[in-house]
C-alpha cells in the first residue's frame, strides 16, 4: 500500500495474558512477522509481561509499548509505574488516555497531557487516544468532543514532540462491540483531527503525525480502513490477542 506516512499497527493486549501466555504470543508474532518492514508493528502487553516479552523481542523488528504510565517520575505514588521504569525494559511507546482509562479511572485531558509530556521527557512515544461515545455521536457532538480531547491531551507539546507522538482515534461505540466505524466515518474524523493539528501546530507537523484508527479492527476490514488517506495505522484490541488474526491484519495492510 502506498501511503504518505509509514503505517503503525499496535496491539493493545489490555488486561489479558499471563507471562507464559504472553511469551507464546510474542514468539509467534516474531516468527509470523519476521519479514515485515513496511509497517511499524508494536505490541503492548500488560506490565507484568513487559520484561519477559522485552527480552524475547530483542532480535525482532516488533517494538514494545506499555498501556499506561504515571505523570510523575518517581516517589510516593503507590501502584504507579514511571516512564523511566518502562525505558529500562526497552519500551518505546506508551498508550495514554485510552477510553477505558478515561471511563474507569476518570483520566482527564489535563492528566493525559502531563503524561504525554513525561513520556517525551523519557524518550517514550505516546499513543494518545481520543474518541466519542455513541450518545455523543448520535447527538452530533463528535467533532466537538474530539476537538476538546485533542486540544486538551496534547496541550504543552512542542512541534517536535508532536511529530514523535501517535494519535489514535477510537470511537468508544466501536470498541469491543464488533461495530467498526465505516471507513468513510473514520476517514472524516481523521481528516478533521489533522486539520486541527494544523491550527494547533503547523502544516508540516500535521502532515507528519500518524493517526491510528481503533475499534473492532479485524483482518477483514483492515485493508479498506488502511486505504483511507488520513488513516495511518490501527490500534487493535481483541484481534491482537491471536497470532493469526493480528498477523493477518498486518499482512492485509501492506
Ligand atoms: P477492539 O479491537 O477489541 O475493539 O479494541 C480496540 C481498542 O480499544 C484498542 O485500544
């Protein structure tokens, strides 16, 4: 596929896989995707499996991501994990502001922007998630909601940091529901986000930022979604838990 930006496809394993299971999946993906150079592939296991998977992936072209991190660098923050701790395990990416964290942990745009800045300070690339709920879409608020999230979550980033960041548009109603946004619905929001980035940063920065789509991405719909002008990859949940289905998403996107 001839794209303006290199595709980045990430698997968000969420709260799944023991260390032993994670290693089986990671080994399988390493084998399955050995030849893939055209797409940046990232896997995001739970914290407990990062160290083992990191060692397993040393000789692989697959990069490692975490699913969250603290906005603080160290100290009395029980249960939190700092960016530097992730870097020590050769983690390169970190998912921030996933809708599940926005919903269950009440993460705000302001908190997410602090985390994004802390990630960059530690040379981790944030994958910043935004997306509207079904109610918000049906009441015609998609653009307003996405704009507030994009502006708030990326506040304070420099142009250089923005270029090194990834955005993920994940309509909440499409996550884990089997309901994918149509490629046109997704493309429309991606184009809207890119226009917003022009106004927040500049044309060049906006052109370089990769925006992933997430929400029920599968091998069967990957090609059409990835074929859209402003869709530069995918953030995959359920289908990233299986060697064949994640491998096929990537192969169908090339
Ligand atoms: P599903 O692919 O399971 O819909 O999950 C999407 C997601 O939330 C990825 O972060």
